[in-house]
C-alpha cells in the first residue's frame, strides 16, 4: 500500500487559478475593481506553433467589485523591453463581470508569439486595468527571447499595439472531469482510534482503494474538509499529491491526517467526517469518542 505522511497545506476553496471559476451572484453592477483588490496570474501554452497566453483575476478583497472592458497588457523580455502590447481599451464592448469576494474572471486566448526558439525564456506581462493607473508585473514563460515574428523571415522587432487582448469574461464552473476525472473510481474509508483525548491531536488515515481497472491521483491536489461533529474542523486543505500514484483494481493508498481537538470539547460520542470538495463527493464518516 502506498503511504503518505500528513501534509499541513490549508487552502481555501476557489483560491487556485487551475480550478477557479466565477461565483454566481444576482448583482449586475459594483464599484470598479482596483488592482490592489486582485490576485493576478498568467498562463501560457503552445498551440499550433504559437504561444497562447491569458491572465486570471481573483478578487482577494473583502468587498464586491466589477471588471469591464479589456486589461492593458505589455509583454516584456528579460531586459524590460516591451515587445508587444494591446491597443486602446475596449471598455463597454463586453458585459461587466461582477466579482464577489473569492470570485474570478479572465482574459485569455491571445497569441504572444511563436513557440520556436532554443530554450524557454522567462519574461513577464505588465498588467493594468482600464480604470486603474497602477500596474503589476506577472511572470510568464514563453519559448523565445523575442516573442515576435519568429520564423517568418522578418527581423525580430517590437510591435506594440498589435496584441489581441480579449475583454474580461467570466469563468465557467469546472465539472468533475479533467484533473479529477478518475477520483470517482476510488472508494474512500477512514481508519482511526476509537477514542481521542480532548486537547490532543487526532491522528487518523484516509484509505483510497481503486474500484475498477485503475485509479489515478491527480497532479492537482484535491481539496478536502475534515471535522468532528459540533467540535472541531474549519477551512479546507489540499490532499498530498507531490507523488503521482497509479492504483490497479483493489490496490489502495493511505494518507495520514491530523485534526486538533479543542481542550474544551464536550466528552462523549461524536462523528469524524472527511469530505472531498474536488470533486464534490459524499462525506466519509466514523464514530469517535472524546475522553478526558
């Protein structure tokens, strides 16, 4: 059986760009977002000989704000030279995206250059909002030092105002496929001592057993919540996934978990609960008795 030690990685739900989405809201307007309200991350990948990039915007503030129009983007090389940028903002050409706290929006699908070149070169995007005078540099890795006209026979040169940046748009809620497509083939169970002292740490194990030809733990760590009914448990954590695990039918992996029991916890029978948030699966439970 594969065994994994406790990984104390708290992580809030919908806080990672790889699984993030726009939270539903009945609001149709809000104050304009400021750059200081947002966590910003860039993505890039090869497609058809080009590097396609995008930027994700996460409302990390405590209040609701809105994004409208098109972000201002500049592609910088390592020396700080601006190789590409977009033209004037197209504010008003796209619906306003209202972001409640912890919600996301994106601008993506624009080509920042060709995927040729000898080695990947770390560059950056300088990102600004249509309604904010400040800017922020976000790391970006692309395939050539000069992301412009690679291989078309013309000299490599900056060409500002030609970057086809798209307006802000909402991000659909991801389904249970993709990163977690095979999680449903794993049967979860708990292994824990029958009693735990209040004021101590409950150490227990999550057992995942493959119920099918194979099961694969994702390289994106799934989120989970744990708790003792009415006593302990708050927030969410990432399940350890620094090692990729393939499980054949009947094979299992064990994950050592920990849960702090408050010193003032009531004595007696309670319920230990573990539930995956990604994908959203039913909780696994077992009885635990809290003792002095």
